[in-house]
């Protein structure tokens, strides 16, 4: 039997030809809505959602730090991706509302963990407030788009040079490296503060199995005040 969950979106990321999304439900649990294996054509979408799944009525119904109502068919854990639920595509996701600035502050603080806990078996998503961080933006090998890499530390843990697939950071990278021959650009904690960002939270996840490994990636980047960058779903 299908269930309805209201999920606060903490991850909107590029994944192959579509979008991977995840967030926290009203019970405080991480949920990652996915297509079923039968809905994945030739395996190339890796269970991710397509714009037609969540873009209707002239708008995206997936919004960072917004609440979206999903109709989900069943849990579909694929360890360590224990948070997967199959999406009922007959009932499209419906955007309910955006968290206010004060609600964003409270929500992020309430759900952030003090350590990077993804070494624990059976989970693949976490939210942290890093002690230090930086992002490096560069053009990809063909020069037709950008690549974003992240480094951060939290407590005694330091993570260097991992992928960041957050869609807003990709928009920012295209602004910072607009030309095919643009030099790499690094934006660190001081740089974000210079632009009025007082706090940073990262949603960190484990990738699907690739080259025999689940890779650590940054799947959501949330500043306070929020990043004012519009996602173009025609150019992920």
C-alpha cells in the first residue's frame, strides 16, 4: 500500500541524465525517492528521477529546503542505500511550501550531526555543519561544463577533494568559470563569509556502486542566508 510522506528537501543533485533527491521526513528519517528498477531504462538513470517526474504546472516541485509531498509505494533498501523508497509515478510529487529563514536555521541545526557517520553500516546520507570547507570549480575535460570538488573537516575528520553534485553549486561554477578555458576557482569559508553567508551545512552521501566502491560525495550545500541561485533543469 502506498504511503504519503512530506519531505524537506536537502539534496538536489545531478545523476547521469536526471536528478537524485533526498530529504528528511516528518519523523526525522532520511528518505530518497527513486524510480523502480523496471522504470530505469537500460540502467543509465541509476534510479534517479527525470524532470517529467517532478516538473509540472510550470514549476519544479523539488525545492531546496522546501517541503514536498511524495506518494511512495514501498521501502526499497539497497545497502548502504537504506533510505530508498520507490516513487509512485501516478501521483506526482507536490510542492507544499518553502521553509522560512528562521525555520531553515532551526531545521538545519536540529538535524545536523556532529561527526561524519557514514562509516556506519546501512546508511548513506547525513547532514553536517563542517568546521572548515572549500569548493573548487573547474571546466571539465571537454570544456563544455563544470566540475565541482569539495573539501571539508568536521571534528577529527578531514575529507579532501571529493565530488560535489549539488545543482546550485553547478550553477555557481558556471558563473565563476564561464569560458571553456577558464582557470579553476576556489571558494572557501572566508569567501562565503565575504558574501554574507554566516553558516554552512552539507548533505553528504555515498554513491551507488561504481568501480567496485561506494564513493563519498557532497549532495547538498546549504548556506545561511540561502544561496540565491536558480536551477535550470534544461542544463543540469
